[in-house]
């Protein structure tokens, strides 16, 4: 090995160790803050963001292979430490003496903090989010030059702009979104990291295989179930695809599913995980912070739509497997231990998840619930290891400790990268709020809709898909909640329904071209054409685009209106409509379905879902009649075959 390569390898190891130390320190400080609250909110936000920046730049230093690039990241590491340290040291003066007039040193530190946040976001997430942040700053400063009444404002002075974007106002990169990241999101990412490192993915894959492995199209159903379970606690669509998709996509291809379809199944299933309780890709906590709606109401409202979504997806896969049964094998090709062995090995993780869910639904603050969940995983992992390795307890404890440290490192690093992106989005949100753009955009949308709720919903859906392109779930939701949800609320929708509507379309922007991030990652794993995978994903993910309109028309699905009987009735007819849509999309029911019946199925599904008992009954009767006709036709065909 050459001296240059030796130096590069040594630099990588040093940076890796630095990331590990910083991450473990960050986890320790956040758990301590959760239980002891040893720092004021503003100081803790600065500590959270500062450590996140240091971790991101330390990681980048280790990844860099060129000395100049490594030096650049080292300088950014230093600037991040100094600027965040300045906020920590000067905190009392910033909140008491300089609220209305920052000193020159405050402006310099604020500029430096904004700059390193933009650089860190670029390094971790690409150019899209930093560009959004920069455009927000430029819009805040040059608003007086903007055309049209919607875009024009008087302009923010430089010091005022920096104050809004950082210090001494503690907004922007140090605003409420960073507070939410510090107090809640980070701890949940640590929980997810621990769950993965202690065998969560193996358990999820095994459990999904036990449920669906032997059914028709079983490998694709395994992908759906495993991604749904993983998405319940994961904060990222991309991470979900990367963790489960590397196993499920090759399995689907080996059993006969075409590569674009295999990639699309994983993309759609992983995307749906972002709307599945209890975590909902971390947006459940963002929604609580933005709207003030209690957490238990948010996850309760999300439950039925998520169940309908996954029902549709599983049923669609089943119909596709029935239609293509000559090409698709139902063979189970994963070697899974017996259920008893699976529970003996990973059952303690179920207990930890149950602890988390129980604490959340009993209205314990989410940060406390996640912290106790982390403690539960660590303690139960150590106990489980001691029981399994009682012949050699020291070696078992050493292995368990390595798994726990890996989980803390992975979860802490993921939390740090999310903190960076949330901070940059905070700049954009604060500027749009301070300049009044968000309110003016809502008024413009209301004017275009001219009192028509249906038109307003279509405009909001298109806006959410556009604003969410290429963004992680949390960032996409924040933007659409700021820009489009107020207009829906002004049209008479409940706050919860409006925010659920925009959340769904923000999530499913990950499936829509041209920037279909979920489809892109899944297509790479499947070695399939990107556009074909994306189009297949849009087709499979149809209920994701359809459900928001459904629960606006039928708020019983969000469990916020109607009696229990009403909610059961609406759920039942929604399932019937989903069955009709599936048969129409796939072209397969009890037998092959031709276009006249497929079109009738679509028409009947629409009639079912339009509010009003008459239409629901007529549409349901049409679907039941068509299904009965197909069933009888299949019976006649089977009888004829047996006689022959």
C-alpha cells in the first residue's frame, strides 16, 4: 500500500472514531436532557444543531479521499464548532440584551451558522434543500424587487434577516423545527437505530414471511408487510427501501416478478410506511408541533387510511400473481426459523415496541416514550443475550454491547442528518412567514378555487406534489403544511383533515416523476429502468393519491366524525370500492376482466365514494353484481373443464 493510501486510510479511521465519539456524546446529552432538562431550550437547540453539524462534517472528512477536500471539511468542522459554541456561551446576553439589536459579532456568528448548515445539508442531501434555503434568504432580502402582489414585500434588512434566520431571535436554523428535532425526532431515530442493530430487520422479515410467504405472490407480499412494519418506526422512505429492499427486491425477481414491478412494490410499500402509525416517518410529531392536535388523535386518524392503503396494495399484488400465475412462483425461498425460535430470538424487541406504543397512546410526551423505549431495548437485549449465551456470558455481553453501540451510532447519525435538513427548511419557513408569502399564497389559492372545494383540493394536491419533489418526508410536510394547509382550513376543512390531506400528497411526491426519489432508489436495487419503475409505482400507489380525497369526502375514515356504526359502514364500502378499483387496474378478478367490466368497476367505485346513501348503495350493488357474475362464470368454466 502506498504512503498516500496509508494516510487516507488512517484519516478515514480517525474520522470514523471521531464520528463515533461525537454521536455517542450526542445520544448521551439528549437522553440526559429528556430526563433531567439540564439546559434551557435555546441553548439545547444550539447544542443539538452544533453536534449535528460536527458529526456531518467529521463523517465527510472520513469519506473524502482528496487532501484539499478533507481540508475544506475540516475548516467547516471548525467553523461549525465555533459558531455553535458562540451561541452557547453568549446565550444569556442574546436573549436579554440583544433581542432588538444584535451586535456585529452576533451577525457574524449567525451568518457562519447559516452557511455551515447549508453546506452540511448539501453534503448529506444534495443541492435541492440548500437551494431552497438560499432562495428563501434571497427572497427575504430582495422582496421589494419582486413582481406581482403575491411575491412583493418591503424587504428585510440584512441584520433583521439574519436575526430571523438564526440569532438573536432563535428562529430559522434555531427555530421551532430544530426544537422538535432536538426534543423528539432525534430520540426516535436512536430508537430505530437500536431496533435495527439488535435484529429488528431480521425479525420483521421473518414475521412478514410467516404471514405471507406461502400465499400467491408471497415474495411481493413479504416486501409489503416488511416495509410497512419497518416504516412504522423508520423516519425515512429511502432508508426503508435501502434496509428491506436489498432483500425483498431480489427475492421478488427470483420468483418471477419483473424488475420494474419488484422495484415499484418496494417503493410503494416503503413510501406508505411514512403514513403508518405510530411514528409516521416522524411527521406525526411535526403535525403535533404545527397544529397543536394531541398525538393520540393524529395516529388514530391515520390508522384506517393506512390500513386501506396496504389492503389495496396486498390485494393488487395477489391479483397480479393470479393473472400471471404461469410466470410467478409461489415458492418460499427464504429460510426462516420456526415461529417459536423467531420469538425466542427477537421477542424482546416486540416487548420494547409494545412499551413505546403503550406510552405513546397513554399520552406520555413522545420524547419520554422514545427514551424509555431506548432503555427498554438496551436492557432487554442484554437480558436476552445473557439467557441465550449463559454458557459464555462475557462473550455474549460483549457482542450485545457492540450491537447496542452500533445502534446508538446509526440512530444518532441519522438523527444528526435530519437535524441539518430541518434547520435549513426552518430558514425557508421563517422567511416565508415573516414576509407574509404563505398567507398571500393561501389567499391566491382561495381566489382561484372561487369557493369550490373540489377545485381547491385539486390545486392543493398539485401544489403539494410540486413542493414535495425530492424532499424527505419531514421537510416536504413542513413546506406543504405552511403553504397549502391554511387555504384548505379556510375552505372549511378541519385542521386535522387539512393536514392529513397535504401530508399524503407530500409523501407521495416521492413516487411521482420527474424526481421520484423512492422509485429511483428501488430501480437501482432492482436494476430496472427508472421511468418504467416510476410509472409502475404510480399505478400501484393509486390509493395514496386517492385516499386524501376520500377522507375529506368521508371524514368518518379519520374517526373524527360520525358514530362507530357510521365509521364501520364507511370503512366497509371503502374496502368494496378498493376491490373494484383493483380489479379494474389489474384486469383480474375471479376471472380475467375485460375493458367493459373494468370501466363499470371504476364507475361503480366512484359512485360508492360520493357522499350520500343512494349513490353508495347503487355503486355497491353494481360491484357485487359484477363480482357475482365473475364468480359464476369461473364456476361454469371449472365445471366445463372437469366434464371435458
